[in-house]
């Protein structure tokens, strides 16, 4: 059998070109900037890995990275269990199904900046329904001045916006479980918890891998909502990597460090996603290799 | 272990309730039946005849629209499945993927609460016994998801067998996914287990071989109704319904439309002697005779038939012949010559007369004439 066919490569060429223009060339431009310093508009000097060293050792980067990690961790810890819980509570048949699905899909249909604007106004203490009510009820709430309030506002907003995604994914996993599993569990006298632990959770595992990956990547790359709601403040309290990056690249026009930071940012997301994926699909791999020996 | 009594049980699925009142809308028509303690029953019938519905009513997965269900003398009609202590094995293997084989088997035992709770040593012993029973010792610590379909289904069976004190074990076509040569083995194993432990077992199938080899008593269902209950021998010798006659046996019973004339039946103008006199009956009258009880005789004797085909199935041959316009199957032993233009003779004692598909009993016939 022929393992190499030169003509076949012509068929792949259009895709290669598309990917080149959409991903590889822009990425190489960033790589290009990250190893050079620029003066004026067109003078570039080779600086090697200097920008990488600078970014990696800067406290500003460390702080933003920590904020990102904390934010993503909180988001995953809230949205995944909450999403599963809501999916479990949703009806499986009847008119309630469509109602629930439409309600769940609604937040997902709203553009990011609109979500940001909605919450920016909603949480304002002078005219926002939420902010005003909280203040009137005696809470000392002001997201523009208090770090904790700003974080809570962003987290609640993200939970409101994105838990639906986890719900829909979990729900799709739940409805695909054949009824015989629930029947067998009743025959075996399993408790509600055992049904969840040994049937529903394992059967949802594949969609949960997707949910965790999507929610991690999205929350780690969050930009629009904090930009609209808090603008990174108060102080630097909600300045995430993405906001910091934009300030550096466009605000201060430090193209070199910004490019180096983009690459580091990109590699972190890639690495963490890979770790999640490997850990969560480990079981499948074990089962596959086990089949060979049995 | 218990004697299971169905008292006028019937079921209608919710979606068909719109046709309320129509007898056809029943998935299971009103039925009373007793499953004796320790019996090995087969529930036989074509797909969609209500076998699974009946099974699920016994285990409590379905609440019947009407009727009463007793285990011994206790009314369990309203008890949830969990409290009925019933084991049920489904058509396709159901496993707890994240558990090992041994953990899967232990699961129903570990779920017990209160006075039924078992110690770890007891659980381990019962699981080990079940593993040996099913020949799965070498797989005990493998993850269940990595096994073949055969072994998975054995584990599903095993989860029923570890519970030695169950009221009954219900099998819902459990060998569908199993390789043919393993089916025999597993069925034999189930019979052994039945002899050893004396569980009440109800085995749903649409395969007559499976039903006849497994069960002491076979319950035949058709369109939501039990049409006959009996030993394999009884089903073969005295089918109460033309469906039983056709469904059991290979080939099935010959069912010929006929007219009655006292102690003779007239089929296509040929007269056949009957074991007793029958009164004049209305409706659709048919004569049933098994292919095994028809003899081919030389030209000029018996009722003349035209042979259309001869199938050699090894230890005997099946002759397909036309009696007038009606087809007959005749079993002819190996080595017996088949005449060129034969006639047929029916063994009088083996003839049954059916009115609207149901057997007219000989005693009824005698009484009314």
C-alpha cells in the first residue's frame, strides 16, 4: 500500500492556506514582535527572550494571573455543580421541557458587551434595581469602590450568563441515559444519591469534560464584561490578564512585552486545558487498554 | 421467595387512554394468575404482546391501571419496587460503569438498610459465590465497562443472583445479546441455579426453544392476554388456541378451515374422523393437527394431496403438500418412502377443533350432544 501520495496534498492545500491566513500568520507576527524592540514606526531590534523574562518576572503579570486563576476556579466551582443541579431538576417530558430549554438558552443569546451593560446599569447604586435595592436594604454595596463587591458582581454576572451552558450540556447527557439504568437501580434498591453517583454522573462525564473545558477557557479569557462593568477597577482589583494585555498593547503601545505576554497567556490556556482533558479522559483510556487484556 | 398472585390485573398506557373503553387499548387485558413459589416459568409470546408490561407490573416498575398483586398473602400493589425485593434482568446489560465487577455484584447488597443490612463478610461471601456461579472469578477486579457484551450481561444476571432471599427473579429476554453457543450454557446454568436455590423465576422470551428448555411451565401471551398456561408437553399436545399450535413446534400445527358433521370434519370435501361428536358450532371453525400426527399413505387411500416441496432437515423430512387449496406440513421420518401421489391420514386422537381460534374441549362437545 502506498503511504505517500503527492497529489493528495493539493486537496489539503486550500485548508492549509485558510489556516495559514487565519491563525499561523497572525501568530507568527506576534512571535515576531515578542523577540524585537521597536522605535518609532519601522525600526526593529532583536532582543531575544528579554520581553519574556520581563513579563514573567513582573509583579503586574503575577497579580493579573492570580486574579484569572482565582476567577476561573470560583466560576468552575459554582457553575458546574449548579448547572448539574438545575439540569437534574428540569422536567424530562411534557410542555415544561420546551419552556425550560428556551429560558436556559436566553442568556446565551445575549452578546457579551450587552450582558456587561445590563449588569453595569442593574448593579449601579444610584439608578440600578439591584444596587439601589441592596443599598436601601442596608447593605454597604458599591461595586465601583469595593473590591469584594466588584468581584461578587462579576461572578454573579458570569454565573447568570453561562450556567445555562452547563445546564444544557448536562441535560443532554441526562436525557441520553436509557431508562433501563433507572429501572435497574430501583430493582437494586439504590438511593437517590447512589443513582446520581453511579449512573447519572458517570454517564454525564463526557459532556462535563466539554463543559469544564469551555467554562475554563471562556472564564480565563474573560475581557468584555469586566471591561464594561468595572473597567478593571476599583484600582487593579478586576484587571485580568486580557484587560492588562489590551492596556499594554493599545494603551501604552508596548508591542514587544504585549506580544510576549500574549504568547505566555496562550500557552497557559493550552497547558491547563490539556491537563483538564488528560485527567478527565484518563478513565476512558484505562478502559480501552483494559479491554485488550481481558 | 413467595407465591405471586395476580388478581384481575390490567394495564393501559396513558397515551392510549383517549380510546377509553375500547378493549383493544389495553396493553394488558384483565388477568388473574398464580405463580407458584419456586416455579420456573417462561412467558412466551410475540413482540408487543404485553410480556414486558406484565413483568414490570410484578416488579413494580409499572403501576397497573387496575387489580391487585399479592406476594404470599401480602398486598404489594402499592409498594415501590425497592421494597418488593424482586430481582430483574433486562434485555441489554445494565452496569455501573465506574465500579469493578465485584463491586457491581455487591451493589444491591450494599444498598440494604435497617434490619436487612449485611456485614462486609457476608457480602463478600455472596459475591464470591455469584462469581463462581457465573464463571467470572478471573474478572472480579476489572472495571465493568471494559468487558465484552456477554460478560456484561452475566454481571446483570449476577446482580439478581447475589440476593439469595429475593421473592422472584424476573428475566426480560436476557440472552438477546449473548452469542448463540453461550446461550445454551447460560440457560443450563440458570436451570442449575433454579434447582439449587428454588427461586421463583419468570423468564420472558419470544423464542419457543428458550421457553421450552428453561421452564417447567410456559405461559403463552397474545395481544395483552394469557391464552394458555401449561407444561411444554401440554402446549405441544393440547394447544388451547390456534396461535399456540402455530407458535410452538417446528413446523407449527396445521390449522385447516373445516365444517363439522357429527363425529366427522369435512376439509376441502374430504372427511376426517373426530375423537368425539361435536354439536353444530357457529363462527370460524378450524381443525388443528400437528405435522407429526399426519401419515402419508399410498395413492387411492386417505385424502389425496399434491406434494409441492420436501425439506430435508436432517433426522426427518418436512413434506409441504396441498389438500385442495389448503397447505399442509407433514413430518416424515428418515428412510420412509414418499409415494408419488399420496393420500393423508390424520391420527384421530390428536385432532383438535377450534371455534374462533379457541379449542372446543372434547368434554364440552360430549355434554352438548
